[in-house]
């Protein structure tokens, strides 16, 4: 497997930092923190560049808040300066990993997204009798830092870039507590291993795809499942063979142990497609698609997708 070096000069190049600043401010251009950053933009970016090159860069503290829809989540907002760094890093390293991602992974990728994921889900649900639908329990709070770093090191060998990546991961703020035991653990293992990424970071969204990329390949290449869709930690397998999907669930649970993850015991279920299945805020039936949640009373059904 090819590993990439000499990436850090590209990350800290002034042109890349400028592009990162423009991308980070999209939709937020007139917020006070963005206006303050842009007031002396060139000087600010040169200072940031010098801090990164001198290895004295220190990420700032997160601001956290909770959202209730579509389900309770703790959202962490990094300072704007850090968001610029996140964009600068992702500008360079995302293309390296993007080549390894499967086309069935739809979250946080250019040209993919929720609409296309839903189209694909509908197509597969209407051409198969059975669906194995899975959700990973407390996914972002459960992502293991040591495992994530090892996965990143399979593609990146540039020491300076790894220093920055580790700095961002290590600066993750505390997430919802997760205590989960796996084979070989003792009573203190869950507390001794750092885990959890802040939802809301561009880097967290990217790292979340890296973390489950191996699962995508395992499902397609080892389990030979050709009809599969994943959006972040919500994924589904489709087949006319119910026994195949039931074996697949056991194999997936065993694979997830290597990532110190568990599928949700209630949300993960085996479904007959004719009864309908939930995905990304919609309920997919053979002949219609219904909106779920607070919008369901306003719009009982939508025109079925044809993709």
C-alpha cells in the first residue's frame, strides 16, 4: 500500500491557507469571529503559517451545545482559526484517501450526499426482499484515537503532517461517556483508551469515513454483498437471501470488534422490504416514500425517487 510523504509544505503553503479560509467562511462570512480574522487576513494567515511550521500551533477550546433533532447530539464548534487549519489539512489529505473509498459511502463527500444515498437505498429496497439495516451505537463518541491514528498511518508517512493530525485528534473535547468492553479488556481498559471525536468538525467527518472504510471493503469484498449503502454510521445491506444477511450481521459484529465498535441492539434489525424501512429521515415503502419526524404531519408522502 502506497504511503504519502512531503505533504506538510503543501498544507502550510500560503495559497492553501487562503483557500482554506475562503472555504471555512462559507455561510458564516459576517459572523464576528470571521470578520475579526479577515480584518488583517494576510497577516493572520502568515502568523498561522509560522505557528504551524514552527510546531508551536495549539488548537483552541471548543464551544459545545446540544441539538434535539433528528436525535439528541452534542455538537462541538471549534474556533474559526482552527476551522481554517482543518480545511487546509483536508484540502491535501482528502484526495489521498478518497481514492480508497467505495462508491457506496455517501456522507461528507463531494458529489455524493443524502439525496443520492436515499435514491440508492430506494432502488435496492425495491429490488430485494430483505434488508439488514445497521446503526453503530454512539459512533462518534466511540471512535478510538489509537486505532484511528493507525489507520491514517497506513496512507500517510509525512511526520509533520502526522504531528498536525495527532494534534487535532488529541485536542478532541470530552464526548458523551461510552463504557464498552471488548475481548482482552480488563476493568480499566475503556477508561484508559482515549476515544471520541467532536461532531461538527470537518476533520471529524473525514476521520469518520476513514474509520469505517475497512468495513466497507469487508462487506463488499469478503462478504460479497453487492448492494450496500452507508451514510456515516447508518448502513444497510440488501438481498433476496435472508440467510446471507443473517450471516453477514454476525460477521459485521465480529469485524467491528477490531474497531472497538458495536452495532445498536435495537436500531439494527432484519427487515422485509415490503414492510418499509427507515433511512435518513424517510420511510421507504415499495410504492411510496414518507417523511418521518416533525415534518411528517405536513407532508405525508413524497414523490418516489427513480434513481
